[in-house]
C-alpha cells in the first residue's frame, strides 16, 4: 500500500503529463523529505492545478514524482496536463477513498489508536 505523509504540500513548475519535479513547500507546509519521506517511497498523491485535479499513486525519487496509477481525475480518469505555473500547481499527500479501509494496525497504534 502507498504511504501518506502529513503536511507534505509543494508547488511545481512541471508542464505536461510526464514526471513531476517537486518544487518548494507551500507556505505553512513541508517538503517531502521534511515530512519524513525517503527516495523510492510509494505515495498516495493529489494534484490540484487550477481547475484540474488528479488523485493516484506515484513514486518519489530524487525530488521527482513518477505517476504510476491514476484513481481519478478531472480528465476522465487520465493524467492531467500540468500548466507549469508554480503558483497554481500543488502536489500533496492524502489517503484515497479506495484505501481508507486498509488501516495498518501498528501505524494506527503509533498515532494513539487502539
């Protein structure tokens, strides 16, 4: 299962449907590394770029997000084409509806669960 990282939210100047170079943290948020991510982590990501959005699983290596699986998007379930505008393009981690039912008990306990 892909991971999520609290408060990870960055901008990007990448354009098109290819891999995404992660930029600076949005004010009040953290970079991938600051949030505890390491190279090669599979993550659940969301992208919002103006009126376009995408939700899926990707791998981050060397500050690059490689989109692997798209769960949903405003482009009919396909990759959205990024604008290259860092002021409108945000990449962040959040759990998907598909995976909320899969709770890692050990991780749950770490965060105060029973």
